[in-house]
């Protein structure tokens, strides 16, 4: 299995990247408890910003961007983390996922997360991120994680789970979905390829 995290943070260091790293660590730990291992990679979109813009206008991805797109397509589990800009995901985040084939995420387990200055923006998870990945037919874990500035170092209270608890719960949910996925045994055989080609035909 392979775990990929996409971080759309713009600064360095970035709270968005920090949240991505914490989620990767949580998923890896939960998979280890279940007896699985999953090499993990974090894709920093800020390093690909120029390539993403060029690909949008030319249709041809440079090698580094192509490798990132293929990594997302081939992942057994995906963590997607964005900062909140104007009450939604960032333009860089959306532009990257606009380059992913619409069928590439079908059935893929995805954990969505976001960072922002205040808790007022936490609904971005439900009105922006979850609908985006539902449109792409991904399987989104029930627990989405939002981290406001005041959440870092907070353990929560009797009414609200703190950030570490939400990270653990979301990581456990993604790990469970990844472990439950059927193993990929290799390239599809000729019969399966033919069936896919027939399914793609249009009889108008």
C-alpha cells in the first residue's frame, strides 16, 4: 500500500504541512497496529505552482508535476490538506485537482483537512472539500480535520475533542479503509481491458 498526502500550504514552515505530517503519522501508526505498512509521501503544491499553471494552459505536465499526478492516481489512500482562502479551498489546491483525471479517484479512500486562522472557517470541510471529492467519487472518511491557530497545543474540553483526538480518529478511519481495499495484483488482463473499452463506447 502507498499513502499520499497533498499539502497546499504556501509558506515555509506551514501549518498546513504540519497538519499533513501529523495525519500521515497517525495513518501510518494505525496501519502498523493492523500489521500493514504503507510508504508515505507528502506532495508540496507550492513547489509545483508554476508547473500547475503551465499545465492548465498548455495541457502538458512537466516531469515533476506528472510524477505528482501519477502518485495521487496510484495511491491506496489520500490525505488532502488546504489552507482556507476566502471561505474555501485555495486556488492552488483546486488547480492541482483539476488536473487529475475525473475517474482516477473513484473508490479511493480520502481524508480531507484544512487550516485557518479561526474556527469560523471550519465549515469549509463540509461545504467545499467534501463536495469536491464526492464529485470525484472518492470514499471520504467520516471525520474531517480542521485546525485553527488556537487548536495547536489544545487538548479540547469536555464538550469538544482537541486536535490530537481528531487526528487520531481520522487517521484510524483512513487506515481502516485502506486495509479493507482489495489488493491490486497488477495490470488488468486483456479481457478486462476489452470490457473497459466496450463500456466507454457511446451508441447515440
